[in-house]
C-alpha cells in the first residue's frame, strides 16, 4: 500500500495523556481504563456497526519484558476463540515500516463492567454460580492450550449486563514466576495461589485457588486475603485457613521453608465460621442452589496444598456449578497455539519488535483475504 493512502486511513486523537492514532473506522474514542500493559478506550466501529474496545500497548519495545509480553498477548489472542475469553476483532499499527514501527493497537469486544463492579452488587445464587461456571469454562479452554493463567483477578474479568463473562488476559508467562523472597509488591497478588507466592512448582489447579478467592469476595463483598506484600499475603492465608501440614512444608525450598516454619502457628477457622449462612443469598427455589453447596465448593477450592485442591474439571462437576453444564462450552475445541516455545523464547528488543511486526502484518493479510471474518462476526 502506498504511503499516502495509508496515512489517509488514520487520524490522531488525544486520550488522557496519550495520543491514539487509529483507523478512521473507529470514532468517538473515550478512555475506559489503563493497566500495566496499556491504555484502553471505547470506540464505535463504523464497519462492524458496534462499540468496541481499543487497547494501545504501552511502549512495547522499551525493554525485553514489555516486548515479550506484547508478543505473547498478541499471539495468544489471535489463537484463542472461546465465548468466555475476550475476542480479538482487529490488530493494526499506524506506522508504515519496521524501522518506524512502535505502536500496536488491539481491538476487542467491549464489555459493560469488570468483576470489581459486580462484586459490589447483591447477587443471587443463579448469577453467582453462572459467573463462576463461565470463569471455569474460560480457564479450561486456556489450559487446553497449555496456558496456565496464575494471575486471575476481578480487574481482568469482564461482564456484560446479560451476565455473560469473559477473561481479559493470559496471565503470567511461565518465565515470569515470582517467589516469596523476591520482588516487592507492584501488582495485586491477593488472588495468587500459595504455590505462586512461595515460588513452588505449580499445576493447572493453581487457577482454581484464584477462582476460590474471587468467589469468596463475591460472597463477602470484601477481599479475602488482602496482603500488603508477599509475606503479609502468606500470613493472611494461614491466619484464616490454618498453618499447613509438615507434608506441605517439605515441598518448599529450604530458605522459604525456614521462613514459613518460623511463623506463628495458626489453627485457622472452619468454613462455617469464615462463610456463615448470612453472607449468602437466600436458597434458590428455582435451581435448588444453596449456601451449603456454595460453601462446600469454597472449601474445596481454597486448599493451601494444591495436591489436595480440586481440579477445574471437578469444579465444573460440582453441584453448585454443573446446573449450567453445556458440553459445547466446556469441551470447546482446543485453541491451536502455533508457537510452542512461546513462554521460553528469549530475544533482543529488536528481534521481538520484528516478530510482533510480522504478526501484525499477518493479521492485516488474513483480514484482507477474509480468513478471519468468521471470528469477527461471532
């Protein structure tokens, strides 16, 4: 495409303290949020005749960590296609050559609210269990592609007014694990499983712990384990659930174990005490959902020792969840991740930049040839 024609397709608009340079089909940009990875605007898409969200990846090439995260997000968003994971509608850059390339824009479905706002509402059992069911379906789909999230939290889960739910991001790269004695707090770790806080190995049910914390917050209306840093986080967990067994402590590496063993010992509280009936909605006549079932599910998800915690599949079969069970949603075809080394890749910033540029051009090419229209029109 010649340079002038490309320039005519774009226009710039200031959004907060950032400038968005977007395709002319996107109008009426308004800021709706910002996170570590960029600023998000709502906009009206004249081509699709619907509102969308546009995310500008913030300075993706300032260092290897940012560049790797941008590449990972783009590759995974292109591959994953499930109703409980946010869908990618378009990808573009206003720059015309690899040399000039510096901004990536992702266009996604626009949702009404994130889960932080929903937590403040009075939910009945139907809505509560349906939101949890959808979370578990989305997580199962990610796991089928070998993506273990490890950082699910209410701010990266979005909901529409009809109660449909989507997971917004793909969590921590495998190479970005953190341990108890490492980096101070930068992001919310309230929902991270003990095995992530303590720098242990983890398996897929690491994400079940996060769902348990989110469910607890939806029931209580407040964060269950609001730690101010890794160490305080661990203390909050054991104060409420009790100090884990020696069997669990033996799985920790020596320095972390010494630290954990030197903490005061706690007996913890029963789930009846942590989640009394008064916190739950009234029992549902319609679908026979009860506080006792919700509490039972919480007690199986919030287990410090991952080897004794339920799996995603077991949670989907739990009586509090399986009233919604639909094989088409639970057993949707696995996404095909083309890049098997996604999380292990290491490159210079320049190499990442080239990889990302190729992904953007590949999307533009496939859009032009109609290959991805089906996904866009879902």
